[in-house]
């Protein structure tokens, strides 16, 4: 089995669109009345969800009518949010075909024509040089070992003077992680790197580093608040990460929280710029 297929199979649900449709019934929503906010709990598959997206995106300063690249877009949740919030055009690419197929249908539900989702590899971007006015990736690099090649691909398709935002889970110190976690079942597809290694890969690709922000404390507080809300509500909401990860969700999230609590990993933001 190829490495790409191993990664894609990890994220495979098998019946994701119907699972989301079923959750809409519990939300008293239909495909005609659902909103971007309704979909946010399942749509943004990274620590902190929409809150974390806003924190990164506010630093990117996207402008109306720009063309933005979402690397490893998943279901396209962040792409839809960026397109709606900033009135931009967004192209997203992701390895997992089911995510792209489902994401396209969600775009149809929301009548978003300025979002284009493509199935493909971030290591072989199907775009021309100097195409995009900005780019971001949210929890993507954990599955990609050759980060220099990844960042060179992104560098090439960005226009000069534009920004690239990274929000990834990064290694904080040596030690054995507890698996499975949301991005990997075993360490065979977990390609974590330290913030310092990310910085070097970015600069080797041609980027200059503008800011670095370790979000460890944010992650701890986010999961504490999430746990309290689930307990207060008597269970998880109809739509959430459990919709994506099904029965494995609780164990994967528990292990991730344990790994963060042991300071082995943390979500980290890096804002880079193409000179």
C-alpha cells in the first residue's frame, strides 16, 4: 500500500455525507437551511475549531476578491469560512477523496460558488506559479515528512509579497506518543516536527518567518471547556469530530489531550511571507 493511500484511508469514513445529513435532522436543519456556523463543529478538523481559525486568519489580512489557497482543506470548512467572511475566492486541495466529494456537496448546500475543492497531493500542487494572494494550512504537516518539498510547492504558487499561515501540531520534546490520535493510527503515518524544524523547512523553501506562536495553553483550555460543555449538555452535539472519526473519536482525542498535557506536542502557529 502506498503512503498516500495509508494516510487517506486513515481519514476514510465511508458514509460521511449521510452521517452529516442525519445530524442535520437532530439540529432541526435541512440542506436548504443549514449555515456555515451549523457545520463548523464538523467542518474545521483542528484543535480549537473556528476559534483557532479566526486567530490565525486575523493575522493573514486577506482582502476582498483575492484568491487564497487552502492546503489540506479536508471537508473545506475553513475554505468556505474564508470565502464567506473575507469575500475571497478559495481553492482547496486534499488527499482524501471522500472529504472532497462531501465538501463539494456542502458548498452546494450553502450556494458557495467561490470555493473550488480538488482531490490531490499537497506535494504536487496542480496550480501555476504566482497564482495565489495567500495560503494557509491547518493541521496538515503531521502527515507529511518532506516539509521542504511541501513548502517549496506552496512558495511557487504564491505571488511575491504574500503570506502563508501554518497551524500544525508540532513536537515539543522527545518521547513516545500515545496512539491512535486524530491524524494517525500509529507512528508510521505520523510525521511530526519541531517548530525549529518547521522554521528551517520554510526558510529553505524561500520564505521569511514573521511570527511564531505556541498555542499549548490555548489547547489545554479549549479541551477543558469542551469537556465541561459536553458534560453539561449530557453528551456531544449532533455534529462534531465524532461525526468524522466515529467510534474512534473519544480514544483519539483522549490520547491527543494526554500527549499535549505531557508537553510532547502542541499546536503552533507560524506566519511566513514570500519576499
